[in-house]
C-alpha cells in the first residue's frame, strides 16, 4: 500500500492511474478505522474491479466540521493502526494529508453550503457541520479525482448532502451508500464508541433498539410518522444518563420530515450519553 501525504503527489498518482485507463474508487474517512469503514473498502474494491482498480482512503480529521466546543482535539487518531487495517483490507493508496496541507491558510474563504438537506437534524444540532463536510469532500474530490466514492449509511444525512452536492454542482463522481455495519447486539459501529464506558454503551444501545422498534411497527403496517416517532421516543425518554436530541422520520434524499411513511424513507436519531454523541438511522 502506497502512503501519500501531499496534494501534489496525490494528484500525480491519480493522473497516472487515469493515464492507464484505470478507475479510482474513493473512501473518505476521519480515521480511527473500524469494520464499518473497512466494508466501505470492500464495496470500493468491488466497484473498481470492473475496470482495474485503485482504492483511496483519506484519514484526515477535518477541523472545519467541528465546532469549537466539539471533540476535534480528542477525536481518536490511530494512524499506525489505520495503516495496518487499510493495508490488510487491500487499500492501494492511503492519502494522509496534514491539516496544514488541506487548509494552508486554515479557513477557506469559499465554502460549500448544503442548503435545505443540511438544515435540520444533525445540521440543527451542529451548525456549520455540513458546510465543513461538503467543503472538504469537494476539495478531496478535486484532489483524488475518483470515478466513484463510497459513503456509509451510518451518516445518512451526510450521504444525502454529498449526493445533492454532486448533483447540483455536476461533480463527475458516482456516489455509493453502503449499509451500516453494527455490533452483534445492534449498536452501530462508530469511532466514538471507544469513548463509551460499559454503562454508557448499554445506554447507547437504546437508540438502535428504538429505531428497530419503529421499523418493526412499519413492517406491521403503521404508516403514520407521528405514531412511529412516538414508539421510538417512548424508549428514549426518561432514561437516566441519556439525553435524546432528535428522532424523526424523513425523506432519505431531502431530509425533510414526512407525515406518511413510504418504503425508502428513514428514521434518524441522535442521543447523548455522558460526553458522547451517538447517531443512527434505519431505512424503511
Ligand atoms: P467517519 O470517519 O467515521 O466519520 O466516517 C467515514 C465514512 O465511514 C463515512 O462515510 C461513514 O458514514 C462511514 N461509516 C462510519 N461508521 C460506519 C458504520 N458503522 N457502517 C457503515 N459505514 C460507516
């Protein structure tokens, strides 16, 4: 596996790949890799296999998407481990730029605004978060020049915002959204899970349980969003040590709330346990 740190070298390698008529699949992450990220690599390899492939993973913690009060400084950084995991899973090139390489003057003047898709839910809890995500994804797309990029359903609103950006700004990149990878008990894998004490982990599990209960009710025929939301809320309210932030049924592309739930809509939720924020979703 090739390790690349600079934009110049990354562009050079990408141009070489293209000159050989090979295609590039790209998996952007913030590092602290786990099985959820590695299944995105599997998907990327599968896509790129069609035309000889290169898989890129960028492990880069993006300061632009963290508010001053958030956990940018303590976000787990485990580069040595990430290198082993990525290489073991067949990543061809690991792009690991520094903050200074991506933001030479720190904050860019021009940013990408997500519009309505980034306004509610995560966008409301974390103002400017999706501007940070879209701006760095746009930059990375221009640097890596992938044919296709793979994102996780775990961050469904992020995937919707990226798809909307690609559509509206005509990025020549296909976007694939891969299913959420869960622990055996249902907890969605997340780099932030390593912050959780055993007690907090138990509380964290209530979010996926609430989403599964909403899904079960949908399967049994319930189509009213308010009824499904009530089922989920009942499981998250008045639990000591757990603060629910939002739980709603939305259109998975626009992230606008729906009243009547259809196949393909999603329930999205966020909670806080101790100092850790957890998000999850389920598609009906
Ligand atoms: P992150 O660096 O954890 O913010 O995420 C990098 C990419 O991995 C994003 O596209 C995430 O949606 C995806 N991802 C993170 N956790 C999971 C998971 N448990 N299952 C599937 N994809 C995930």
